[in-house]
RNA sequence: GGGCGCUUAGCUCAGUUGGUAGAGCAAUUCGUUUACACCGAAAAGGUCGGGGGUUCAAGUCCCUCAGCGCCCACCA
């Protein structure tokens, strides 16, 4: 026995060495896996790693994700699958840009505009590079058996090509279009954001009931009087008799120095019970009102700019921030005696989740994806949808889940998924930031000046061109200018399952590993990401991106609170690995964590599993201490033979079954108790007397030794997906004839 | 406003097709010439949130109430 076993297990002494040995073996890459003993062909099994954002470091949530996926991967690799786990990172456009912006501002008091697009982007790239290296190190520390040779980045060359190809196809199919409509404008981040990047916050607000001026026949209610400068209509319910006589008429009014022309319209969306039953319609600054205005053909009048300042009204409000303007207006209305009622109400305010800025709905020219437009799906491998059939993105997204081609675990999220699709509005994909994939559209402005005698050519000359590289006008030689916006980061993430495998090229990887088997991620990005992958894969490949979606919960602190810097309750995975080892950290994130349930984590829990790791170490020590080489040839005596067989068999069956059904928590718990309560507490204790007793016959001793050894081998295999480091370490000290790696050993059956 | 989840031992959670409750951690007592004190042994701890129903039998199925949490939503 190696003297190393005389001391308690020290993860730090082994983990990095073991990881290096795995890497050097090349077995993380499925192409290098050794042939199976029974000459069976390896079936592919693949997972793509949800790419962590290059915004900084990994947290416990990432650690949980890595642990879960590594268990699935190692389990399947041991079962003889051609197993690919493809890693990568996400450029995370807005998140990364705002992080770097604020860092630069703190240090140098400069904005991105001071630096300019090119210099600023260089700074972001430097930051992303650094972040990337940190993340890679952390992924390794967790023992993740990812194939580094296939590592991808959402912003690298291959992925950029994929983004361009996807954009082009959607643009040509008319699914991507440019249009001016009210969108979520974040005045703090100075960009639009999609509906999913906003959240609601309950706030107390004042609801004012007033008239634009004393001659206006109808009183309206609002919490935002300042937007009323942009009103072009008043809407009432069609069956509201109080206002029926006004419907269809237009009234002029003067409000805060602004001349208003208000048309009264009847719309069934209006709630007769609320306020006065009449709504001032502000098409430019409210989503609801935009819709009403569209239905009744009311004009659009913008009165607030990108900085949330008033652009209309008299000098007392013009140029003021909306909040300030609101107070001034209310004060004025009070003085004029126009306010009929003021009441406190609870209101949910839309917030940009990245910056915390209050969303200002503004009409802007943006790029959108239409999820309801019909198109022809050229090639389909989806059961129930024929190639060439007419579908919409929404229908495609729903179909694959409804028909069970994709199953979502836990199942309850399926309903949530449908609900999200049903309420999906056009997806705004353009962002007014610099970091990300620039929109591959070029504009020819001003338009060619007609050359006398050659006027016809000008009509051929396009103003808007889709191109990867800078085009030039064939007629006037003018250089086209590229759209300054970048794409929503989730556009490229949506392509992740196949862009990572080389799409749009028809690669072997794509053929072999797509659709992937499992998509494992947090339930908080079901809409952001999972749904978008289903959309993109369905549309571009006519296929599903994965067969199973496994959603894990959030990792919280021991009191159930979210881990956050401000609460100071963050448990850093690297600290825990340093103190208790990667194996203990992994176990603490698996046991007690069922799919979709949040997990409460405490340092104590991690320490508890460190004890288990050491227990296993000592089991190995005992067995190796009492072991002779020739025991391997021993014939079993009947008692030894039968003693543990049933227990081992049961453990193998249960662990296997539980991993297969994604109950990793139960599988880990099962093997934990098998090893501690059955193997250590019963078998070893029972065998001890035979080994220690000087009267024991030689063959009986050998038989006992052999049996213990065999049980240890099975235990190591069963434990390996959950605690790869210590099991591989012990494996390396076993007296094997050929030195092999446990990670590619065959799973017991 | 709509939808979903949770409520089981002090804490964190299991409990698969219904058959009078389990684990880890913590706490208690005892035990270190023993593979392991990062250990072992023992004992303790629950009217399974309340109420009602179905059933021979309910933590498990149904109804209802309460508390907590989450998601979605253009009532200004």
C-alpha cells in the first residue's frame, strides 16, 4: 500500500494532477475514446455547455450546472457512448459592455463615446479574454470532462458566420424586418431591450384624474400626466353611454402650452369601471395606446426623448426629466383647478433588468423577428411537419413540445413554456450597443444621384443591402454604411446547439451530435434561451435542438435567500474547492436538489460530504492494506461470494435507473448509503475477523480479500460520475496489471 | 388579474402504482492499543400546514381554507 493512504485524503494533492491526466488521455474528445471490448459501436451522446457569460467569474449556480452535466456525461461515457460535452463562453453583449463601461468610468472617468467604437471594443475584448481564462480554470477545477478541442465562443469566426447565415435566411423569408414601433427603451443603458430583459416592480403611484383644459368635455385618469402632451386620442368603451355622444369627434385642447388635437374613439380594451372610463391615448409612449392608435388610425406624437426628457410643452417642462416634469404639470393642473381626483394606487413599473433603469416606451426604428408570419419550412426532420409545409415560428415552437419530441423536466414548466409562446410579441433583436454581432445590413444614403441619360440605373440601386462585407454602389461608387446596431445576444445563443458543431457547414459533428441529448440549464432562462434555441433549430435545421430539457433550480444560501454581493452571502465555488475539494463541492450541489427546485447550500453541507470523500479513502486504505496480489486469482468461498451480491446488484440497478430518469439526487444518495452503510459498516466489519484472525486458512483469507476488492471496484465505478477526483485517484493506486483510467471503464451492470 | 409551486423531525430535504413515516446535518449519551474522531455505538426527536371528502386503508387521490414563494400580464 502506498504510504499516501496513511494520511487523510487531501484533495489539493490530487485534483489538479488527475485533471491533467484526463486531459492528456484525450478521452474528453469522443474521437479518441478507446474501442469497446465487445466490439459494439459507440452511440453518440452529446450535451453542449450553456456558455457562461464572459462578465466575470462563475458562481455556485454554474458549479451546480457543471456538476449535473458532468455526471450525465461521465455516466454515459462509462456506458460506452461516444460522449461529447462541448464547452464555450457567451459574449453576453449588454452585460459585458455595461460591466466594462462602468469599470472604465470608475477608473478613468471616460465613457465609451470618449474612447470611440474601435478603442472601446478592444477594451471589451481584453476584458472578455481575461474573463474567459478565469472561467476555463473554474470549469476545470470542478472536474468537468468537456472537450476543450471543440471550445466555442459566440463571437468567434465560426459562430459569426452562423449568425450571419441565420440572419440572411430569416431576412429573405421576411421573418426579420425593420420597423418603427414602440419598444422598451432603457434610458440608463441607452438601448432597446427585449420584453424578456425587463422585469416588473410594484410601486406606489398617484393616479390623477383631470381634464386637458377647462373646455375639454371628458376627464381622464393617468399616473403619468407628462405623457399626456403626446395624446392624440381619448378612448372609451363602445357600450359606455356616458361618452357615446363624443365618439368620432375631434376636440382641440391646450395642455401645458401644447396644442392637442384629440379624437374620441371607442375601443373594447377600455375598462369602463376604471377611473372615469376614459383613457387618454398616447401612441408614442405606451404599448397599449400604440395598439389602440393602430386600430383607430390615430397619429403618433413623440414628446419624450432617449434621455427621458420632455421634448414638448412650454418652457416650464420642455427639456426636463419626466419625473420633474410630472410634478410641475400636476402643480399647474392643481392651480388651474383641473384635477378632479388624486388617489394612491399600486402600479407595476417596467425595469431594465441589466441596468435597473425605468423603461421608457419610445417609438424607434428597430429590427424585429416576426414569430407569427407564415413561411415555408424547406427541410423538416420534425415528426408531424412535412418539408415544404407552411408554418410559423410560434407553431413550430409549440409543436415539438406538444408532440413530445422535446420533453421538459420538471414537466410543470411545459405549461409555462406554452403560455410564454402564446403571449409572445415580435422579438426586438437590435441593440444600440457596440459589443456583439453587428447587424449585416448596409445603407446607401443618400441615394444615388441620377446621372443624365442613365436614370434607370438609379432605380436598380438599392438603399438597403444585406451583406457580410462592405458593399459599394455600382453606379455612383458610394460606400455603403453599415447599420450601427448590434444583435441581441440571445440571437447567437439561439444557434448554440448547432453553431458549436460547425453549422452552416455540413460537418460530421453536426451529423453525429445533433440533435443533442440533453439541454441542462437554470429554469430562469427557459424563455431567454431554451425557447430561442427551439425556434432557431426548428427554423434553420428543421429539427429539434435537444431531446430533453433538464431545468435545475437556483442555488440559494442557507436561509433561502439569493446569493448576492450586497447581502454578502456568496459562497464562492473556488473557495469551497480549495477548502473541501471538488468532489465534496459537487456532492453538496447534487444531493437534495431535485429538478426545478431551488437548493439551499451551506458551507456545513459541503464539509459533510468532505467526510464522505475521506471515508471512501479509508475504505480503500483498509482494502489495500490487507491485500495480496495473488488474491486476484482466488476462488470465492460461498459465504463471501453471496454476502454482498444482492446489495451490490440493488445499488447498481437503483443508481443506474435514477441517473437515467434524471434523479441525480436520489442516485447520489443511494450510492452514498450503499458505500457507507452496506460496504463499510457491514461488509468490511464482517470480513475483518477473517482477515485478522491468525487461524484463518490462506484460501479463505484470499477469498475475503478478493471479494472486498471487487466491491471496491464496483463502488468506485458507481461513485465516479459524482466524485470523479477521489475515485480516479484511488483507481490509480489499485494493483492493476494495465494502468487504465476509471473515466473510461465500463459501467457495472 | 391569470397560472404554478411549496408547507413532513430543530435545520435541509426524500417518500416512485394509496398499505399506520425516512436520510443528512445539528443536538444528547457513551466509546479512542481497532481502515477512518473527516470514526463508531446508542437513544431521542413528527397528531406529515388547518378542515372536509373518497377508501377496508391517505403524507400520497379529490375539495376547501391559510401561510410562504415564483412566473406571466398593455387596467391607464
